[in-house]
C-alpha cells in the first residue's frame, strides 16, 4: 500500500456525492418519518464507514490506474458498479420520487441505491489490495445497507 493521492478515489467519490447532493432536494415523500426510526447502531456503523471510506479511497495511490493486466478487471467491475449506481439515480430522478422508487432494485441489484456503491468500493478495495478500505467498506455496508433494508421492510409492511 502506497500513500498519496488517488484520482480514481476522487472520481468514485464524485460519482457518489453528486447524485446525493441532488437527492437532498428530491427526497422521497415520507423519508423523514422513516429516518426517525433508524437503528442507532446501524447509523453509527454507517457514519464511521462513510468517514473511513471517504478518507481511505483518497489517500492510497494503489487505486489509481497502473499497468493494464487481468487484475485491472477488479477496477473495471468497480467502475461498472458506479455506472450502474448513476443509472439508478437517473431512473429515480425521473420517477415520482416515492419511497418505493428510492428503495427499488436496479438491474437485478436489490436496494441498488445502497448496495451498488458499497459493492463498488469493496471491489476498489480488492483492486488496490487494501485491507483498510475493505474493513471500512464492511462497516459502511452493514450500516448503510442495514438501514435501507430496515426502511424497505417497514415500507413493505405498510
């Protein structure tokens, strides 16, 4: 692992944050009520994971594109997950912006808004051979996907 700036990490974070910025102005109806019911442990894991993933993907040059070799397929897979994530957001922003739209699957991926970026950063950790990012992604995934799953289950019961 090599310390330094990762432009790939920055690109992934931009692909993550830009749609989320627009989402703050386009939240689904009823989201605030669901947000109040979030499990505090899952929320804590999500927040810790967010801070760690954001930091770690920027400070290791191992995530940058090096020689193209079979191992580079991990980076390609991660990038394709991020492209699918962008597709999920395009569909959401064109929808009626309901909770069902927000917690929907996309291209067969359940809870795509939570699952796709976690999967992408996990694949990025594999590509960069970085156990620190992998551990951070695990924390993020448990918290973020767990919260979305909790919201979806409550929605399905309603």
